């Protein structure tokens, strides 16, 4: 049973590392051609995937600019990080408030309560 779990974990690691390598954006991820990494991942059952996962995520891996695999994009990631989106959201909220004030029933406070 335990041996089966180890084999299953090794196969899962292999599939994950292979998928990660194939979908990597760089032509030379972790300093070597993709084809070499794919061979290493497939032919070295546990060592290949572990090496790929460690070396592909180390700073400076694969490029001379020091970009890290999977680094965050430079622009806004979520809507609440986007200043234009937040500005439009604020404008829409103000527009709704003005509309609600105009369409709300008015109280006539100038009437004489004794009448």
C-alpha cells in the first residue's frame, strides 16, 4: 500500500513538472533548453522533476535579466488594484446617489403643523 502511494506521488510529481516545463514561457527555462529538461524529467523519475521545480523557481533562472519563473505581471492583477476601475466605480456610486436623491419622495417641511 505504502509503495503504491510512493509510485502515485512520483507519477504526480512527474506529470506536474512536465506540464510546468512544457508551458514555461522562456525558451531556455532554468538555463537549459526545454527539450533537455523534458528528457531529464522523464528519464530521471524523482530527481528530474525535483531539479526542475527547484531550479526553475530560483532567482535568475533561465534569463539574464533575473526574471523569476511565474513572476507577477506589471499591471493590475485584480479590479480593486486598477485605479481606472476604482475611479469608474466611484463615479457610478455618485451617479446612483444623485439619482436616488432626485427620485426620493420629498418631505414638505414648510407646512404648518397646526393646520
